[in-house]
């Protein structure tokens, strides 16, 4: 089955740019979606179809996807962005959704 | 507003059974595929099942196939997960979520299932 690989943690200072990666075989040929999960809360989608933002998600959140890596970029990071972030795609071979292991974003 | 509310979680002994429910509001429930995703304590997200709008399409993750059954009642705007032969490794927060194309939005607040003797 398809596997997605995320770094366990990323640290960034306030005001800087955080980049969270999601690796997979030829992932650039697939559509990737990103979720933010704050402690004790349910996940919320922040990016869908690689780079689209739902209404209510700040423009500071953006996405890209090429080759073997999809990336969630958070510009001008704020303390409130501290959360776990998960990538997800739909495996067309199995008709199953697949989640990455998640990345904890720490704002220093 | 669009809302999903899970219920039915609790403490159950290994080998036991439990039925989770998810009640939807704020959207036409029968128009959407729905899914269950779980999260073990301190771990990542694991998709376990989804069901099409008319219940003709159903998929399960290998980890629960043969033990869990997903169902829905469109008239009651409700999604269910019947869990049998529960194991310690099934301990998790169980979320229901609405499928939009190829992602899930929104998610319910989750219900905790603890499998322990």
C-alpha cells in the first residue's frame, strides 16, 4: 500500500516560515490534502488539492506538490500555529485514504 | 452550521463489542460519503472505514476488516460503526468525518474507546 513519510517535528521561531514535507513515491502525480490538529481538538483541513485553501484558513498557509515531495508552507508563523499537521491522499489502487504519520510544529 | 457529533464510546473488555454513532446536521447527509478515522493515544490518524451515500460502496482498512461494520441511516442523518472482537490496539479516539471529493471535512469531536480488562 502507498506510504507517506513526514518528519516527526519541525521547529520555527515566530515570524519565520515553516515548511512541513510529505514524501511519497511520485506523490506529485497525486492530490495531497493537509490537516491541522491542535491538542484536544479534531483535525481541520487547511489545504486541499495540493494548494487550495478552505474559506477561513489564513493566506499564510500554502501548499505545493512535485516529484516525490508535497510541502505545506506556513509563512509568518504565529504561536497559534503550534499543532500537529497531517498530509493525506487517496490511494487509487486500493480506493483507501492514506495519512502521513504527522508532524508536530513547535513555535519557539 | 455543518456539524458531526459522535457518541457511544467507553470502556470495554477485550473481545467485547461496542456501537458508535455519529449524528449529522447542517447539510444534506444523504448526499455525502462518510468515514470513520481513529487516533490511538499519542499517535497519528488511521482511516478505518467509509461508506457511500446509498451504502452500496463500503471499504475497510485491513486492521478492522471482519470485525467492524459501518452503516448509515439517511433518514436519521446518522452514521454507525459496529465494533466486535475488540482488542487493546483498538483503543483510540474515533472520529466520524464527511468525505468531500478525496479529503474529509468536517470531523466530529471524537469519542474515546478504551479496550482494557
